[in-house]
C-alpha cells in the first residue's frame, strides 16, 4: 500500500466543481492503489483545512488528515458512486475521525484559529487591539454553537462550498442547509449582541475562513 505524506495546503481551500474525471480516477485507483495519488493531491488541502478548523491544532490536523486518506484508500473498493462528489465521502470520513478524536481526548469542539501575527501584519497597535477584540467575541460565539452548526460554518467559509455541496456532505437537502444556515446566523448574531457582557478568552485570532467584522460570514449560496 502506498504511503502518502501529509503537507499543509499552500492556499485557501476552494470549492470542488470540476470533478468530471473522478469516475475514471476512482476506477484506476481501485485497480492500482498507486493511482490514488491524483485524488489525494486534489483533496488533501481541503480536508486538512476542514480538520484543522475542527481541532484547532496543526499536528493533530496533519495526523488525522493522513488517517482520512489512509482509511479512504483501505476502503476504496467498497466506495460506490451514488452521484455525489468523491469529496463528500472524504468529508464524512474526516467528520467521523474528528468526532472520535474529540471523544477520545474529551476536548471541547472548537474552530481552528490562525496566529494573530499572520492576520494583523503591520497595523497600528490600537487598530490591532480593536480587531482582536471583535474576533474574540465572534469566535467565542461560534464555539457556543452546536456541533452541526459549527460544521456548517466551517464548510461554508473555510471550504467555500455551496449549500448544495454542503448538503451532499452532511446528508441533507439544499433547502435544509439553507434553512439551517439562516437559523445559525440568527443565533450567531444574537450571541454577538450579548457578548459585551461576557469575559473574553485570551489568545484567539482570526480563522482562515472569510468572516466579516460585523459577525456575518461571507460565502456562496
């Protein structure tokens, strides 16, 4: 069995749209495990980013991502094309491994965060402090959401997926995802309105996803 070495993605994860060649790649990989490489290269960055957001730890994200692809490779013969992108299967494997990781470590589910220095660059100290405070409040509110809603926000804004693509991954209809997204934003905004009266956690920074400064995420529909 070939060994695939995890590496951090070189850029932001994007939506998986051009998958017309996936059936051919999957057939080739089923016949010859060495041919799994193109599928790995296509999705390793996206899966790593998703896992990192779910764990908030680079080393754990690298290990879990490697396990995602090792498990996918091991069970590739059992994979059946049901009209969904191959990435949906990988995200479900990743979701299950991350859920097991949280149970095993008895850790709170959090959204992974970037280092503050990478975000603020050379901004003036007063501007940096203001933005850091806003982000702390936002991330505190996100961490208070149920796991399903955290997963929705991660998929939408770190992965830039549409409602239909998220529905494929979470096993729900596009309409159900749209409704859940609306309810999630309502809860998030209500939480932000109450954030002023709660103490702030230290050491948090902006996530890699595109969340606006007013607490309203920006992404595809």
